[in-house]
C-alpha cells in the first residue's frame, strides 16, 4: 500500500465535460495511483454525476503536486480545510505559493463558510476582505500592501462546467472547432442565442472584432447589428476603428477600394490621414457630432450609445484618442465592462480574442469565428475551454447573421 493517501470528490457534469477522465490522467501522469471507491452517473442530460476517488503515492511531494493540478479541474478534498491566508508585504506582489485562479466558478472556505469568488477570471489571485465576508478575484498589479491573499490549495472548490451546457449553437456544435458542419445552420443557432439574450435583457452581448471585418467589406452588417440593438459592447484595437473610419472618409481599407477591390492612388496614406482627422477634432465622438463621420461602425456606436473599448499595441499609428495605451488601465477597464457579459462573439482577431478569454468567466457563452481553425485551438489552449469555433470568413458570417436577425425580425 502506498504510504501517502488522500480522497477527493468530483461532482457536477463530470462526464460530458470530460472532467473525470482528465482527473484520472493527471493522477497517473504525476506518478500517483487511484481507486474509484464510488461513482454515480446521472441518467438524464440534466442530471449531475459524482465520483469518490482515493489517491495514493510513495511521495508526499507527488501527492501534493497531483492535488494542485486536479483541484483546478474541479476536484474537492473530502477533508475540508480552511484556506490559508497570507498578508502581502508590498504593492503589486503576491505572497509565495499564492493560489492562481482559473475561469471556473470558484469558492473558498474562510472562517467555516464557503465564499463565492466574485468576478472570477483566470491567471489571478484571491483576495479576502478585512471582515472575512467576501472573496475577490484580483490581478497582480492591483495588489496592495496588507491585502489578505489565499495561498496553497486547501479550502478551494471549483465547479466543472458542462461541455454542452447551453442550448442553440452549443448543442449543435458538439466539437470545439467546426469546419465541416453547416455554417448556415450554425449561424442560425447563434442568431437565436442573440435574440434570447437581447429579449431577456439579463446580460450584455460582447463583440470582439478584428480589422478583417473592415477589409472583407462586412462593416455594413456589423453596423446594422449595432443599430438594431444586438451589440452592447465592442472590444477591438486601434486598427479596427481606424480602418472603419478610413472606409467612411475614403472608401478604402488599407488603401484598397472596398467597392472595386483595387489599389487607390496614395491609398497607403489613407489610414494615417483618417487618424489625423480624428485627432484634430479631439476624438471619434466629436467627429461624429460634427458630421465628419456619417456612417460606419464607430458612427453607429456613437449614435446608439453602444460601449466600445479600443486598446493599443506597439504597432499602432497615432493612435486614435480613444485608444487606451496603458495596458494595466486597459485590463482594469475591460474587467469592469465585462462583468455583465452573457454572450461573446469573437470575429477575426486572435490576440484580442485570447485577451478577452482571459478575462471572461467560463459561464459566458463564447463563440470564436475565424478563417483559421488554429485560432480556436490557441484560445482553448490558453484556458478558454468554453469557446466553440466556427471556421469561416468574417463577411459570410456577419452577412448571414444579419440576414437572420434583421430581415427576419419580428
């Protein structure tokens, strides 16, 4: 018999989420053995399942390492222990052995009570308030001297998410990436999800957008979705807004005519001149109010008071006045705006999609649309396991989505 042993329990949708096989793989991979002492499998799709697993090892270090891994998958120790807390000694620095969060719903045991961690997102820590009544997800840069931070892995419980926990697109697209399934049927399901969220008003609809939306001539469709109330928040970069404004002022994107698909004379200058126009008037909103920008995505956002967040990068020209170049401030702003997001649609922007995925809880319906299937794979590899993918062109997707929502609107 192995010298070091412990018992853990898995509960929830541990079969269809693959939590059970993933847990068993982690146990074996880290040099431990397991015995399933008890298992109960739900009979219906809505039923939960549970498993009681004994883990044994010749090494306490291996056992601890295994526990650290499987607790992040949703396992919980049978022997409930208080979470360990340490007080920080410097601003912006976590204590050693601080607990690193995932995007799964998380609870922590403090003073004999389970506290739900608020605003959960991955790659953060857990701060306990001074009255021991609240647990908050906190980024490293926001840590202040004297904060109480959870360390180790005791007293923490994660809830596994069902792999197909939602209706519509999530039931239709059982696989994570879907290059072979009917795109039109998939888009129809996405449209139904958008209608449901808009009609119930129980959360925001977030669009994460890349410049390819402009380059492919799809800006008019996204503009229609905004004007008809299907977009609550846009997250994008300097290039996305710049090329939308360029298209409005010059009819080009990256100097290519959107009507004729041909290179225009001095077209390579258009994006810089567009940025300069906005900077001269003081910002996008001021330019719209002055009537200089009369159509397009950014125009629709201003006219409908639709929120947009533009963040910067080292490659940005200008940038536009609204672009947040301070990355710490951009993270803070995104976390604040993402709080009530219910449905997220990512279109043709790998880096912004991964950034958004890092800040969204696993409970948010997330759809990634890209011509490159590797984008969805990379998104999942970085922890956004709830995302499903549709491999298609941005223009085709937005055109069909708009047709379902606008032309067939009640």
